[in-house]
């Protein structure tokens, strides 16, 4: 279970909420259009609450210097070779300078933090995410983003292994791989790595009670 709100210090880890997944005009590995719109709207609402509550947001964005950084992964090579795989464009995905590397503008605020060296599903590998979270006092990660059954689940596992409390925000995550794998990934996270909860439940849980003056 995640830490009690009385002493939890939450931060949002927002995974790959970029145009490469969510903007149909430029996306190389797109979510379904309706799913992308839902994810953007849900995260925009959740982030507005978080900023008002003083909860920091860390955007983890996949960005590769060149395709060599992608092709070295054998699983990704296999998917690129299969024309029927929904991830077949992986070797052309989010190369530095491509518009897909940009966080969706409606989800970004100058107060947010950008972790733009993400190169694998686990957002902690080869990035300064752990340092950024700890230096801002975060001990509870509220995970949003894409894809539920790869980057979200891998990052939840990695955060758990680093002794963070983990909560996957169920209505702020989705996947290009379909509803069955989305649901299965959330079950795995809730069973082994932390919790899965709606944005509304999290907002109630982590919003401090209103202070009232003396009668």
C-alpha cells in the first residue's frame, strides 16, 4: 500500500505523454484517436489539481539520438520486422528533433520537470529521474501515461524496487496494445508493485483538509 497521506510526499511521473503517441498528425506509434483524447483530457485535469496542490510533475519523454539506440534492443528489432505489429515503427520513433518528442502542449507547464533521456521502458534507466524525485522529497510516485503494459508497468516495478510507494492512476494511463493488456498491466501493478486508483480517488486522498479558523 502507498504511504499514508499524513506523511506521503507524492510526485507525478508522467510517462511519454508526447506527440509521438498522442498527436495523430505526427505520431509514429499512435494510440487509438479516442483513447489519445481521453488520456490527454484526464491528465490535463489531474495535472491542474496537482499543480494547485503543490505536487511536482516529472515528464519522462522517450528521445533517441539515432535509430542505433533503438535497434540495439532485440525485442524492438523483432517488432520492427513484423509489418502487422502495432509497434512496427519503433525504429523511427522519437528520434531527437522529431515533433513526436514534444510533450503535448496542453499537458505542460513551466513549473513541470522534463526527464528527456528516456530510452527504455523503465524510466529510471540512464536518466536522472531517481535523483530528481529524491531531491524534491518525493517518496510516493503517481504514475500516468503510455503504455500501460510496457513503460508504465516497467517503471512501476522499478520504482517499487527502489522503495517508492507506487500508485498507477487508472484513468490517466492507456496503451496502443488494447484494453486486455491495459487491464492486465493494472492488475499486475496492483498485485505486486503498489496500487491502482482513479484520479478522483487520489485527489481526495492527497488533498489536505481545509483549515478552519477558531470559532
